[in-house]
C-alpha cells in the first residue's frame, strides 16, 4: 500500500504555475475518509500558499559632483493573515479497501497567479 501511495503521489509533481498536493484519509466510513483526505490536502495547500515571501527591491543611482552613488534596499516580509485556497481543484481521487475500512487518496491542484 505504501508503494502505491508513493507512486500515486510521485506521478503528479508541482510546477512553477500549479501547486499539486497528495493527501489521504482512513475511516470505516467512506464519507469520513473522503472528508479527512480533502481536509488534509487543503491544509497542505494552505501551508504552501501561506509561506510565500513578499519582497520589494529599490535600486537607486544618484550622480553628484563626487561621482555616482548607488544604493540598494531590499524589504522582505513573510506574513500569514487569511489564506484563501478557494480556487483549488480536485484532480483525482482513489479509494482502496483496507482492513475493514476505506483509504481515500486525493490529488489537489491550485493555480498560482
């Protein structure tokens, strides 16, 4: 089972424009296993999105009587206010019977703007 999960997740890699995450959930109830897997995937997406770094660079060149003065200013911040992943998409879902319950694997994607 672990090999199958690894293959399922490794086939779908994130790119520069799309974040892809793989998640799973287990329960004796199929609906609960599905919700666990979906929530786990959403949390992974939110974690990736919320750790974005915002930076602002300012490079100035000033000419004076003594020559050219160059300055470089970089402001970088990492903040977590409210994370929105409302435009995520369920790409694929697999259900496996395991030990009298259901293992649900979900692949989610989120386009990066």
